[in-house]
C-alpha cells in the first residue's frame, strides 16, 4: 500500500469489485506472522543464555483479537459517523472493510523485520508502516469528510491516523519489545548457586512462620515462658545462697566473739574456750583466730 496523490484507492480499485476474501487472509496472515515473529524475538533475546525458552501460544490469541477487532470496529465507527454527518461520498460498510483490510498488508513484511532486536530499527519500521498505509487511508477518506465542518473533518483524519499508528506501536511493545533488565534478571535467577544448609534452614523456618503464624506465635510464647522460669529459678537459688552465707557469717562472728571472751576469762572457762574453738574448727576449718 503506497499512497498515490490524486488517486482514491477505494473508488478506483475496490468499488468496482469489493470483497472480503483478500482482507480476511491478509488479517489472518498478519496474526500468524506477528505471533511467530514475536516468539522469535523473545528467543533471539535469550540466545546463548541459561534460559529455558518456551513458545507463547497466548500471543496468537492476542494478535487475532487485536487485529480482527481493529479491522471491524474502526470501519464500523467511521461508517456510523459518516452516516450521521450525511456524507455525500456514500461509502458502504463493505468498502470500508476492504480498504482497512488491505491497509494492513504492509505490516506483514514489517512484522517479520520486527524480530530483529534493534530498537531504532523497530521504531523506524513503525513510523514507515504507519505513514505509508495511514496516508492511503487519509487520501481515501478525505473526500468523504472534506465538505463537512473543518474541525470535524480534521478530527476524523487525526483519529484515523492515530489508531493506525497505535496498532503498529502496540505490536512492537507487546510482541517484540524485550527489556534488557528483564532478560538479565531471568538469567540471574536461573544461574544462582544453591544456598548453604544454614540459609536453607533459615528459609524453611521463615516459610513455616509465614504458613502457620498461630503456631509460630505459640512457640515463641512457650520459649519465652521457659526462659522466664529459668531466670526465676536462678534468682531464687542465688537468694538462698546469699542467705546461707549470711547465716554462716553471723554464726562465725558469734563463735569468734565467744572464743575471745572465754580466752580472757579464768581457768574454769577454758573448757568453754576449747568447745568454742572446736566448733569454729569444724565449721570453718583452720581459719586463724585474731
């Protein structure tokens, strides 16, 4: 589809013999070339890397939905607007389907070239395809709206071109654009070494906590209770040891005092002095009495 100034493609080539056979197979071919080339672009971006590539069949479904919806909805909208505005061109809906179906033919070879992962080349092809086939549509529909209000006529022309360019841009962004960051992260994830045993155990514990938060909370409380009991028992033992040491120290001072008192008494008190000394010896061993 190459624009030819002064020639209306619809009036000259389509109106004498409108058909849906050609537009249907153009759209069907575009669906498969876009989906296949999109998967090839994904494969080329992962070539030579540790990445298990798989064919994405959803791209076929999405391509068919987008292309056939565009082929039917946009002509239907334009047909309704021209009928509402009372256009003198008298374009039929079948003729609009034909012109829009044939306008997509240029995207078939371009979709194959989009598989080349060169960003500036992809967007150059988007502009090239949109300008060439979009110009054909503008030249075709301009006589039908030129007699109407200028704002409405220009608005329709802008709408036709933007929708046609948006289709091409959508092809590139959805089927052929592969961000480098996503590719790097995919490779990194597939080539990461296995973690150590400690890390694995920690991960398992964290996973168990996430899966059963009630059990994790109960275990934490039980662990805290056991620690509290141990602390209380230790404190009680320390307190009892201090009390026993205090009692022993008090008894030591009493016996020591009695020993010194008896040591200064007369001879009848020597017996008590010996008794006190023996008690001190039994209780505290060979401590020096001063």
